[in-house]
């Protein structure tokens, strides 16, 4: 008996979509090296729907895909994720057939930075 459709999808997650030779890049996620896909175009579209600004503060959003098998449980909104040493708050996270789509943000203040 051949592979089920779900099993084929799981293979495609790592062999195609998250393949480092195609779209994937290795980053440290919560201190663990993982292959992820950072997606700035998708992030821009999602930001348009979710963006809010406060005076003197701007929000840096990051959107990425990661295999659910690599990441663990789906992160909860408001939870923290460390991406390459930078801490972010989870704004949204969905499970898209074995791939988590995670939107995170970090607040930064406007103002001069001294060298």
C-alpha cells in the first residue's frame, strides 16, 4: 500500500518547501537550529490587516513558516519566541497542513541611537 495524502504532504514540507536548497534557511528558533522560510511579502499583506501604531513606537513584524514536527506545539498568541537572539511576541500562529505560519512582532522606540 502506498503513502497516504497526509504522509505525502509531510514529506513535501521538508523535501520541497522547507528544503535549504530551495526556500528554507537555518535560523535559531528558541535556541534550536531549524529550517524556516521567512516571508516578507506575506508579512506585508498580513500586516495591512493587523497593524497598529502607538506614538513614538513602531512595530517590527516577522512572518515565517516552520515544520510543525520541528517546532513542537503551535505557539499561543502572546507567547514569546526567540529568533536568532531577538525576542518576539507571537501575534498569530496557524497550522497549515503540517507547516506553522507564525507572525511575531517586537516593539522598538523611535528616537536617536547613539553610536
